[in-house]
């Protein structure tokens, strides 16, 4: 059974910022291509939720967080086994200080 992937508001905002950046730097078509690629990666995640690495709970969080790299970005997510849901909690460039996003 596939897990349901849920975008948090923070994740959506970060995704919008990345897509705007790609569109400004390259083109709308390239931003759409990245978005479609990301959706295919999230489809894979819904089937294989443990594909990412587990990272220890961060400050103010008691839940284990997972992460995986999608091109040059890192997707942080939490798995809720009881409800078969995956919460996308942050999207960060692999080159930025992504721990700041988690606080």
C-alpha cells in the first residue's frame, strides 16, 4: 500500500521559492521540468518511504526525520506509520545551511 504524501505549508513555500529561482535563472519550462521530476521522486517515496536516510531528532522535535537528495536539493520528511502518511517538512538546497530550516 502506498503512503499518502502531504505537503506542509513550509515545504510548499520552499518549493515555490526554488521554482521561482529556477524560472528567473533559466526558464519556465526548466522550472516545470524540475517540478515534474520532483513529483516523480515523491511518487517513488510514496512506495518506498524508507528510501531516505534517518537523521536524529532535531531541536524541539521528538520525531525521527528522514532525508533524501533530489538533484541538488534535500527533501526532509517524517513518516507516520500508523496512518501511512509522509509529511514533507522542508526542501533545501544541498549547498545551504539546511539545519536552519528545521528550527
